[in-house]
C-alpha cells in the first residue's frame, strides 16, 4: 500500500524568478494564496499608517530647519521646505540651558541604564535559581509592588529624608528597577538549559562567572530589549525632575521641552536671538523636539530585530 503525500504545486514562472529576499514565506498547503484585492488593501493600509506616523515628524523636522521668514509666510508649521537653515540647532548647541539639558539627559540615561540593568540582571538570575535563599518570598514581595504602591507623598518624603532632592540621584533611584523587566529576565534565564550551568559548576565556576560567561551571552536578545526599555524610560522621564529638582540648570532635556511647549520660558542664551529677529521661537521648539526624539529614533532600529525573540521568548519560557 502506497502513501500519497500532498505536495505544494510549483510557483508560477514570475514568482520563481523573484530573488530570495523578495519571496514571501512558504504557505501551508491548505492556505489559499491572497487575492489581488486583499494585497492592495493591505498595502494601502500600511502606506496610510506610515504616512500617519511620518507626516508629523516631517513637519517637525522641516519647521526646525526653516528660517523665520518661511515660518511667518507659512503662518506657523512648515510643510514644504524652503530656505533651510541650521541656525536653530547652532544656537541650541552653542551653550546655555539646552546644551546643559542634553548633557544631563545623556548622563542620567547612561548611568541609570547601567545601574538598572546591573540590579535587574543580578536579581533575575538569583530568582531563576531554584535553590536560592528566600526565593519564593522575595519573588512574591516583588510581584506585590506591581499592584500596591506607597504613593507620591510617601515617596517624596523618603527622597527628601535621604537628602536626594536637588541631586541627580533623585532622577535615577526612585524609578531604578522595574519588576516587570525582572520577571521577563527571570523567565528567559529559567529557559536556559540547566546542563550548561551544571557542567560549568562542576568545572569550578561560581555563580558570577556562570552569569557572565554562559547566561548573559545566551540572553543577548532579551538583555538588548530590556536595556532599550530602561534607556528610553530615563531619556523620556520628566516627572521626577519636576518634583525633586528646583535648580533650572539641573533640568533634563524633556523638562526644557515642556517649558518651551508651554511658552513659559525661552532657554537661556536664545532670548536675544529671538528678540533680534534672527530666530523663530517655533523653530526653537521644533529643534528641541528633534533633539529629544533623535536618540530613540537612532537606537530603535538596531534593537528592533531582538524584540520578537527577546520579549516573546522571555515571556513564554519558565
């Protein structure tokens, strides 16, 4: 008795001639090919979605590069680029409050991300070991903080009592660790084969060496994703600075952007340029917005390939 195996019919000549990067992934034998109307509808929706995201960014960038005369003739935001100039960026980065704000945001982001990742990785690795001390009690305590919090006033009193007000530590320590990120890292670490760690332990490796040489290299995807989460969180944070800092010279970039958006204050060093008619206040606002968006827009594509593997695997395993 012979068994008949279902085979997928050969693709048309036009489809076979396409390069490998163009070809769509193989479909199951029971799935019908998409219709031309369906492909057209999907392409139209994707184009509209891209335009809805890119069009506002285009307006922001073009307005930041426009001269005061162009902005005045357009009546505000500029869509069609004309008389492009970098005067807004030169003024912003030539010194003053915005330059300090960029330096503060970069420093807080780098230091805070390093501290948060160190604590999160160590905590997640300890919780992923079944024989660790008070493993279950610590795990449930951390999970409890996800549902119950002390509130803003007790947190502010704690920061004030520790003497962290008007210090950069107040921008890092109150929100240094995310329990959700720890749980994702823990789930990924638990999915690593125990034979690897057991063999390393037999060879005399300690926990820190196992973590550094075995666990972390195998967890590059999830570590890259969590690092991006922490970095974006620190770069975009503004609330802690607004309640813990009183010195305007210590404010990060996001708080300066809020001041500009509310038209409360032109950054120090730019007031004379705006009053002299050489620079538009709207161009300054858009330029600061571009500076705030630039690091995230540059780093995200490099970590994008790790999102599916890092988040889904870390969430499912364990």
